[in-house]
């Protein structure tokens, strides 16, 4: 034991490192480096480069280029074989001194495998086969001698006989009835699109296009007689309104949409809605996209469940209103540039106002300057500019006597102050809400407004409050509903701004918030929320009530109207249906 301890004490703490002799084979690995197309380099065991030059290849087509490529490959192959044989021979002479080194054995086996692989690929004859193959450009089409191939004429397939549907025949061969005539189209000068032809000038017979009741071999229309009789017994009356919003909320909670109070009144999208002021019957009217006006007696079952469809216009009916002091007259304006009065006592649609058929002018809205409807304020788009006309039917002149340019963009709505008929307000597509005085308008140039407010997006509607006219409700496409106040000087200010999704898109009519009749603190507007609904907001921005019915109300009611004196709300959608909450 002591001897072992002495041994460890005398032994150094670290063993000396033995240097391994560098193997020539490992350092003699041939590295080939591609220099250019005409030369390449080999590194020998000392690290010196051996440049091997090959004859420059010229870009000549045919066999010459392939022969030079083969010569270059042969030279490269011979050089590599000579280098490998030199290395193997030198390595064999050094095996006696480094047999114990595993790296030498590994390099030896690797080089032998390389040689065997080369011999194997040469035995397959791949290179020779490659040289014999020609490119597609070198291949030549075989020349066919003798008789030439005759070109066959194309076979003409006989046309099949037209189908029975195209020939207007039924399966038995009998002819089908003729198709209904399509409406003629006129070209509007200065416009890029066609439009439906305007109806003939003059009065049109108030004859429904859908149905009637046959009496003694003749068709009678009970609705026309009913409206005429109701108008005689109906007199304008002031609505008694409670100032308490809580009472209004309770009243709204009692309104329901019964299944029998839903009907399709027009064929296309509704642009305007009006309710007759009768106290005994509910009669709702709607104007659609192609000039039709549907009148619906809600409690009747005559004809198409009390629905009668008229066609006094040819373009969208943008506004419908009963004359305040004579509800037997239903006024309508249309994009076809005309305003007509549907007189239920006469049974005719009289033409009240018309524009030049050759000019691109359409009526967007109107309002009454007199209770009997004889004097109208009409907003129209003249060459895409906001223009208003004053029309007096007592003068028996269809064209307007006075016209004024108000704005550089089109006007959406026009509304006369109920407390002062000289003041009116407009909503324009440039987002402007402007207050005007009829006495200050000039026929030359743009008129100057009393005051105006501009918003970020187009304003679809603006209406005075129904009692004092000191407030305005404006609906804009910037997703806002704004309550505005009007001072005695005419200056407007924003009282309340309510966030509301007003992006109805292309296929829905724009939202127009309207005042609840007789109130200046509540408005009604449609909604894009699901399930579909009609909303009632207070002037403070609070949501008072939501009219919903998941079974009957399944679409967006863009246009809404109220009964002047009764708690009845009517909503119209884009498929021509009216929903009556009562």
C-alpha cells in the first residue's frame, strides 16, 4: 500500500498530451472547385491548386458541341482517376506506420467505394446512351412518300329544332298565350341608364291592377268608396298628448303585431308609407320602387284581403301624404318627375306637377304649404343639384312658377315648419341640414340659408317637431340620430346624439326617423339588429321601447309611419310588406 501511495505522489498531476501524426490521406482529400466553363482546379495534398484547362466550348449546334462535351468529361475523369490512384498508392505505402489509426481505414474504404460506384455506372452505359439521344429541336419529322393524305371536310352537325318552350308550345303542340308586354324604355338625355317610360300626361283612372268585386256584371271597388266616405266624416283634430314618457312607454308596450295585421301591399321595395287619419278604420298606404301605390284596408277581406294596387307612376314613389284638411286626397311624388293627387271622390289620379320629360329631373320629396294641399313645396334634383319648386294647383299650371337652387348636392327631404310656413328645412346628400326662409330665396345663383350644420356623411332625412317646430330630428349615414334645437334667431345646435346603425346597404331603403305624432320628445326608427325590430327613442337618447315579434316581424322595416291621432305604428320593408302594430 505504501508503495502505491509513493507512486501516486511521484506521478505528475497531469498526463502529457501525445501528438498524433497527421494522416496524409485525410489531408490529401481532393477538393474540386469549379472556376469557369473552361477550367477547374484540384487541390493536392500540399494545398496547392492544380488548374486544368479544357478547350473552350463554342456554341455550335449539332454533333460538334456534344463531341467537345464528351472530350471534356473524359479529361476530367482521367485526372480524377490519376489523383485517386496516386493517393491509394501513397496510402498503401504508409499503412505499415498507421495501421492503428481508424481514420486511415475509413478513408481507404471510402475511396474504394467511390471507385466501385464509378465502375458500376460505367457498366450501365448511361453516358453513351445520353450522347446518342437528341434534343426535340434536332428531331426531324419523318417524310412520308407516296400518296398524300386527303383532308376531310369538317362535318357540319345539323341544328336541333328549338324546344317547345322557345316555340311557345305546350307538350300537346298547342300554342301558349302571348307573354305580357314589357314596359317600354326611354333614354334620358344626359343620363347613363334607361328608365321606365313616364305615364301619359293628364288624369289617370283610379282602377286597381289586381282585383275588384263584380256587381251586376261590372267591377266595383269598395275601398275607393270607403275612403271617400271616411274622408267626409273625418275632420282634423289635435292629438291630446301626455307629457309623461312613462305613460307613452306603457302605451307602446300594449302595441302588438297580430298575424292578420301583416300583408304584402306592393310588389317591390317600399319607399314611402302613409296612414289615413280615420278614427274608425285603419287604412295604410305604401309606394314602391316602380311607381305602384298599394292601399290596404286592414280589417277588410275583399279582393286580396283588402289590398288594392294602383300604378300612377313609373319610378320610385319617394313620398306619400294625405292632405291635412281633405284626407280624400292622397298626394304622391315620384322619381319620374311628376306629382299626382289620388282623389278618391273623383276616382282619378290627377297630375299636379310635372317636369320636362327631356331633362334629367326627378322629385325627391314634397310638403304642404297649405292645409288643403293646393300649394306644395317640392324638392327635386336638377342636374344633381338641390333645387326646390313652389307649385300652386289653383293656377292650373302643371309646371312650377318659382324655382330656386339651394345646394350643390341633391336634396333628400324637405319639411315645412308647422308653426311658421315661411321656414322649411332640407337634408342633403352632402351631409348638410339647412334652415331656409321662403321670403329670402332668389332665383339667380345659390340661395343663402338662415343657418346650417354639416355632418360627415349623407343625411337621409330631417323633420321639424310636430307641435312647436323648435326641434329637428336628423338621420345620417354616419350612424347617428341627432336631436337639434332651433333658437329664435334660427341658429341650430345639437342637443343629443344617439349612436345607431344606419347602414342599410344597397337593397334596403334608407332609415328615416320620424316624430311620434303630437310629441316632441320621442321618435321612431327601424333597426338592423336581430331579431328585427322597430325602436322608439326619447330626446335624451334613452331607448323607450322596442316593437318586436319573432314570428311575424322577420325583416328590416326601413320606412315607418304613425296614425295622426291613434296609437298605431306601421312599418314597411323591402319586399312590399306592411306591419301594423296596434
